[in-house]
C-alpha cells in the first residue's frame, strides 16, 4: 500500500489514485517536492469529534516530512495527533482559463494532495531543527539572521512532523479546451495568467534599516 | 447552535470559536463575505472511509451558500454529500512578517474557516444559475459572453450547494510583534508584501482576437 523508501514515487496508492483527468496526475517525488517547496501555506485536514476540519498553516519540508508548528494549545495540531491519518494539501494557482464554452472554462493550477501521519516532536534538538526548517522554507537564509528561540519560547511552541505516506500532484497548464463545433464561435478565448510576487520589503519602525542581501530582490524558494 | 437568518454573524458557534489570538477573529457576514468574494478556490474538507480529505476546488457565492461543481463522477462532491457536516476554508496570503526573533515571525493573511452541509442541485434551473454564479464569481461578466452549457454538458456536471452553518474569519495585518528586550537588536525587521495580480490576457489560437471590455485591466472581484 505505501511506498518503499527507495521508490521515486509517492503514489498512486489507495487514497491518491487520480481517476478523472488522469493525464494531469503525477506521483513522482520530483513533481511533488517542487510544489511543496514553492508553496509555504498548506491546508491541514483532520477529524475532531467526528467533524472534518481544514486549517491553513505554514510549513517547511524535510525529505518526505513536513514540519508544522503552533502554540502549545493549538487545536489543529493537538487533534491531528489523535488521527491515524490526516491530509495535507498545497495549492498554487497559475491562471484563469477562458474557453468559448462555459463548460470548458478552467483554472491553471498545481496542487499536491497527500495523506500521512502526525508525530509529536518533543526532542529539543529536532524541535530547533524543525523551526529552522519552517523559517528557512518561508524566508530562505533567515534563521541565521534573527534571535533564536529561547527555552521558554521553545516550550510555548508545539511542533509536529507530518510524514507523507502517499501523495499525488495534479497540474493543469496551457490553453482552454474547445469542442470542435465551438472553434469558429465569435468569443474571446485564452488565459489570464496570475502573478504571485513579492514587493519591496517594508522595514518596521524598529528595524536596523539595512536590508540584508538575502532580502534584496526577494524570491523563494531559494533555488528557483 | 446555528445563526438565525437575520443575524449579522455566522459565529462563533461550537466549531468556530477562535480560542487563540482571538483579536484576529471576526464573525460578521461582511468580513466573511469579503474574503469569500476575493478568493475563488476553496479547500473542501470531508470524510470518506474514515479518512479526512482536503480537495481544492473553484466556487461561487450566493448569500450564505457556495456553489461547487465537478464532473458527474467527481469523488469529492459525491462523498461530501454523505457527510452530515463538511468544512470549507478559503485562505488569502498577503505577506511575510519578519521579526527580530525567530519566534515572532508570522504571515499576514485573511482566511475563512466554515462548516456546513452539502446539498445536491438537481433542478435544471438552479443548476444553470449555480454554474453562472461560479463562472461570474471567477471571471465577472463572463457568462453573457460564452456559449451556455448544452443539455448533455449540464448532465455531465455535478453541482452541489454548500450551505454555511457557521464560519469565522481570521485576519492578521501589519507589523511584526517584538519582545521589548529585542527591539534594540541589530536585525532587519518588517514585512514583505505579496502581490497577487492578473497579467495581460493571452488569446488562444482560436480566439476571435478582440479583447472584451470586461477583460481589459482585468481584476476581480468585480466590485473591488
């Protein structure tokens, strides 16, 4: 059911076999990691008192695991640990797709839907590593240029390791689909690309005023 | 437990009472509608075979309801209808927040976490209205400038009405928080705003070539 560690793929397994539009599906680690590395807010799905919850939260990736964090009283993380399996989804929206027919309108996107287990991170060294991983995932190189967490801050932070057991990526790119009989219709059709970018950093009133190199022309992930 | 129709608020009720950082929480319809109207991809959470799923999907809003659609064999919509309660979350990311301490790094965001019920839409007139609502939510004014769905396309499309029973919005804006003892530390601190924008539309090979007025300087929602 689940991948051996040496597999290049994280699916398809029982939860992740994409049945519709299967040509959009990818199961290889490379495709999945790219999306997880470009995103930095995931949607965590878990069950509490019989009800499904979907909570957005930041993350950092380390291999097949995502680190998540919150306050020690964080409801989503506490409840997730009680679930045998939780779901984590990351979605990147790339554009609107306008067809000549209402039916074939679509969205260009890249998403990862994954299933796995949530393990508490109690060991102080792994906790520090996890928090560094999250911070550097969201702002590459930042952990070396900020005050590290104090002992009481570490205590006040709950960290969990979400281990991906299976995952699928879905990717839609390119032009709208048209029915052959619609091609000559006199409607505009095409794509409206969505730009997702970072503006110039705005220093706070307390900033030292000197923008560090890693924030000049800021983009992320670091290697893109 | 749930709001009377004439209440201005959609919470807090049993699932949506925000316990931590409660100053970020909003329960009024106006705050919640604004976020639902700016977003157009939600994350639908449901339980299938005991496992929580989180699936991204487009939507359109009508009052307290969101219309969702998919192929007639769509797994998420079919399973959601079997759930007494599902969850729908919409998240907008506005910026990165860099504090002098690792601990106070944050993300500026606006999100709505909601709970409700999924009802099938079988009536042809409501189905047409629902599909128009979704299309015009994502691309304002588009439904009048495209071929409407045929009878067989309507048949091939599954539509559901998600009725919000309770919802909460969470909004974080502005500067990083600092501990008083960190203010003099020699680190850069501030915000990196995230810009989410639409580029110039790219016509497809089959387009009629004339960009309609409603796509010139495209932005959405229509009234923003």
